[in-house]
C-alpha cells in the first residue's frame, strides 16, 4: 500500500537557519503530494502541494519539489522564524480510487530565538 | 468564515459509554472524512463520505460508526468506547474527493 516516510524529530534550529525536512513516499502511479502544518492546539493547515512530477509548491517562504525519480518531496525554507515552530506532516493522495490522504508520522520543528 | 467545527474539543469518558463527536462544515463540501492522530503514526483515516447518505470505511474503522444525513454534518459515533480509542480526532472536508482537505480543530478523547 501507499506510505510516507518523514525524518524523525524534533528538529531544533536557531532563528534564520536553513530548514530541510525530508519526505519520501511509496505509491503506485502519480499521487498528489502535500505538506500540512499543525500549530500547537490547532488542526492541520495545508502549507503547500504539488500535483505532478517536477512541480514546485511554495507558500510563506516554504518550498518543496515533487521528484518522481527519487520519490521525494522535501520541505525547505531559507530562514526560519520562531513562529514556524510546529509539527509538519508530509502526505500523499492517489489520483484514483478512495483518494484518502496517507500521512507521514510528522516532524516537530522547534525554532529558538 | 469558512470553517470546519468539531464538538466537543475535549472529552473524558468511561469504557462502554456511547458518545458522539459532531463535525460541521459551512463550505458546501461534498467530501468529509474522520481521522485519528496517534503519536508516531501520523493521521489515519477512520471513515469518509463522498456525499449525503454515502459513507465508506477508511483504514481503521473498527469500533466507529458515522452517518451523513445532511451535507454539512458528519458525526462520529463510538457505540462502546474502549481505552484504545483514546486519541486526537480530526474531521476534514473538501469540495470533492481528491481536492485539498480542510481540517477542524480536533477533539481530544480520553477513555478510562
């Protein structure tokens, strides 16, 4: 079945540091790929998405590129802020069938001032 | 404001006492879904609904029921809760199946 693997957390960075959170996936066909963010005490919010190979999703300074050849969708940001502290989830949705979101286990990011 | 609401936000109950968690969306979305979030496991789909009166099992449906009598509401029912259903529950909706899903704020359930 489909699966998503994320790097273990927590990731602790200083403000203005570069962020990478790795995400790889296993799926048949060409799924859509997502990054969701969960701030403390809140539900998940869509951060960015990509629906086909080589697409780049971007939002709020975060970027991720859909790499079919390496089945990856790594999240990057050039300069993190304290307000970026949250849990980040990589997810996929197949483009056929039930189309349920399959989530990774989440990566907690802590940004220190 | 476009949103998905859930009630209650926090609930402590005892084994075997039936409970219902409500979910409502005001975006006229066709697709609604319930997930549970557990440490180290991410979110897993419990049930989903593609339209009124159309529901189907997700990945972890055992011990849960749902109904979709109206487009906006999608309650999650635990007929006889057990401690292994202690979890954080999220309702989500999207315009169509496969579109971006919007999540509610979550319901934290503790079953003693």
